[in-house]
């Protein structure tokens, strides 16, 4: 065989993820966004409750095919270090409460062997990442999760009663700290194993821990200063013991990948709601918030990291609340929006399971609305745009969130009621304005208008609930 033919044959034998593009990274042209496959990866997505790999009854292939068909480009999975039981948190059919739990470790006599690996789990994990990569779906791999309470601790693989290895953690609030005894080396062993297994895949992002503040709480400022200081009115972050442990996990990831072909981004779940972060966790590339407000982006914009709305919920099952959250967050300058979608369940991996008892929403209609948002944003010069908090000077009956490439392009999202006018602080020139109905992408109105001085007074079409404006300067 000729050398060239031999080289081609060897390349063809490599797994696609090794011979293809480099992993998702921070966009060099704007650090608030991601880059993948040579173009910006703008994430507006809606995925299941993180059990796709660990739930043996969940048809993950059908699930990923549904995401791809409906234009979703991101999903989040837990690794099996945490699981739930049926009915936890009011979730009717919870993919994180599997009847058949597939853990990273094998079971022997009903207990896990934390010093061995479950080959079936690793094969499923790799296959999931590979299929998602093929379909253009990024995968956030959440390595650990807070325990929340005794019920969840009772089924944890790390609970002393559930494994064979004689670990000495009795208090679950110490589990994710450096003071967790002889569990720490086993946590390290797991992280390094998963990092090695997933290194070939370009679509992977590692998240250190889900909601670390839930077990190690530092209560921040109230979201509403006139309401009681308790959930859901507290912007909570994790304490110092948690942060030091999270830094150690990030070090394990970086250390393991230093000898491997690929380097992946690390996401840090910083707080819920909003907080002006005093610092960014060492080695963290992405800052995750849950139930995030636009202020989560605005207050942390100068850290020059993608800010992610990593989980939604607790606003009922209707679509409008989550559509508004997505538009407001992304128009504030967010780089990732990932909705927690309860319409995906075992047997309903096509996302058609209506769960009236769940704490959140999800539906095919909502996913269509998310796709509208992503495609609308992708048509903008987004890499050159920044939050424009002073753009809208007056909008009778409505609130506004905006971004701008000053003097050239503006994007504004309104919630409330239209039919009057808005005053915009833009330089003189001719502009084309187009109004969109975010629910179905219908055009509410358009016009070209000349502006000579002062504030631009722009008529608004009639709308109820919300509307989006794209304003572009024209010759």
C-alpha cells in the first residue's frame, strides 16, 4: 500500500470525534459566546431531566433524534453520582429516578463496587456523546450534584450502606468538600475516568457540580427586598469549603486532559437567580446560573465568560413564562439558555409527555419557540453586539431588554403591552424596523424611518405579552 493510501486508511479507522473538529471553545471574537465547527454556537435548547444515560428505560437515541429534528442544540446529563426517587421534588415521571439505574460502578450483591467500572455504563456514555456529536448537539456532563436531603442520600452510591468500599462519610453535607475522608480519591478516580472516556468527543462540556449551594449555602441578597428571605427569594451561592472542593475537581479535569489530545471547557454552577460574583472559580470557563435574571449577565459581563441560564423551572407548565425567560436572558447578553423540559420521560422520548404535576414545563410548541429565538439571534451581527441597557428610554406599558452594535444594528425584546411608541437612543440615520411575534415568528409590522436628532420615536404595533424588534441602519 502506498504511504498516502495508508495514511488515508489510518485516518478513516479513527473515531469521527478524533479526526474531526476541535472541541467547543470560547469564541475568540467575543468571549461571551462559544465556537464549534468553525462558527458561533448559540445555545437555546430544551432537554430532559438529566437522566438520559443513567436511566436504563430511557431511549436516548429517540430523545437525541427528537432534539435534532426540533432544532435543539444542547442537553445536560448527570453521570450517576446522584439519583432521585419517584416523586422527589414533585416530578411526576422523573428521568433521574430510574427503575433501572445504570451506574458507573458495577453492583455486587446489591452494592456498588467503587473500585471497579461498569462497562455497560461506559459504553452507553460514549455512545450517547458520539450520537449527540453526529447530530450537532452539545452535551454538558455534570459530574456531581448536591444531595439535598436524607431521602436522596439514602439512595446515593456514596452512602456507606450502598457500596462495598468502607468509606467513612456519614454527613452528606460533607460529601462535596475536601473533608470527605476516603471518598475523595474515589471521586478523583471517577472524574479522571469519565474525562478520559469522553476526551475524543468535540461536543462535551464538563460541569463540576449541580447546585452546590443547595448543601453548602451562603445566602445572598433577596431578589425581592420586600418579601421574606427564604426560597425562592434568596440568591444563594456555595460556601468556602464547597468552592475549594470544586477547584480541586477542576484541577483533576485539567490534569487528566494535559496528557490527552483534547481540552474541554469547564462550567461552574455559581449561584441561583443572580449575583455580582466577587471572583470566578479557578479553571472555570463558563458561569452557570439557575433560574437566572438578566442581572446575572449584566453584573458579570466584564468577567468575559459565557454566562449560562443552566436550568429553568418552578413557573408552572405553561410555555409563555419560559419563552420570556429565554428571550430576556439572551437579549441581556447571555450565551447559553438550557430549559429543563419535563415533557421528555421514559416511553415519551419524543417530548410529548404532559406532566401537570411537575414543577416546570416543556412541550413541542415551546421548543419551536426556542428555535425561533435562536434563529432570530443568529441572523444578527451578534459577535459585535453588547448589552444596551440605556437604548430604550421609554416604552409605555412594556419592559425592554436590548443589545446593540451601536449605530448599525439593535435588538430589543419587550414584555408587556404594545400599541403606542418607544423612544430609542440611536444616532441620526435611516433605519429599517421589523417587529416579530416571538410565539410563532409572524411579522407584526415593519417600516423604514428617517431619524435626524434626539431620541428616535418609533411606533409600536399592538401586542399582548411580548414582541421583538430588530432595528438596522440602512443607506
